[in-house]
C-alpha cells in the first residue's frame, strides 16, 4: 500500500540550491574554517531570495530531497554489507548532533533523527515533516547541518571530499538526460 509520504508525491524542490549550500559548508569544513565565508553566505541567501516567495520552501524541499538521496545511497551500501541503514547512520548522527548544541538545539534532534528514519525507510522527509506544520528557524538550521553531516559521512566512506556532491550532480545530470529523450 502506498503512503501519503511516498517520495513520488513529494516536490523535489531546488536541489541545485541545496547542493550549492551543502557544498559551500563542506568546503568551509574541509578548509578548517569555523565560520562560513560571509560573501558565500550572502550569495546563497541572494540566490534563495531570487527564487521568489517560494524560494525558502523550494530550498527546504531540495535539502530534504538531497537527504533522501544520501540515505538511499547509504541504504544500498548497507544492504551490500548486510547492515541496516538506520542502525548504521542514526546513533552516530544523533551523537554528533548532541555535541553541536549551537547548531542543534536539543528540541530539534528528534525531528532530525525522524527525518533520517523517514528517508531510511523510503519515505519523503519533506512530506513526513509537513504533517507537523511549518518549519521553525531552528529546524531549518538543523536541516542544513543534517544534510552536511550526511554528505561528510559519505565523503569519508568514499575517501573523497567531493563524492557526495558528485553523487547528486550525476543524478541531476542523468535526470536531465532522461527528460531530453
């Protein structure tokens, strides 16, 4: 039976903008910067604003789509090793979130964990979250950080600082080619 949270019913959002934001944060992380480059942050904010009134929602949906794609990749990896993706990702992810109280206020950790569980069980994170009302500022900050943490974990697994970004970029390229055919 199909769920109303099935990814086929979800808006993909602006995956490109989400990926740009994630890649910017990863580069800052790998360059050992503790603060985001203000110019790059302004560019991200200007880009989101240029999307119009629905830009924020499109960016959030795009970030949820990227989280779903990352969890799908991790699920396949785990299946190849006879492991469960939620068991593999969630404990470490939650522990990391708890060590970052400025980024993850304690009350958003259950929501971020639930987003990972939703994606790990094949549900759309954005549709799952939508049933609980509008996103809060604390949640959107944590959503961004959740996506970055997943990307960084995938990069560590692949031993390649650009692997997670390429994973999504390649998927976007393939989907554009399918649309053209």
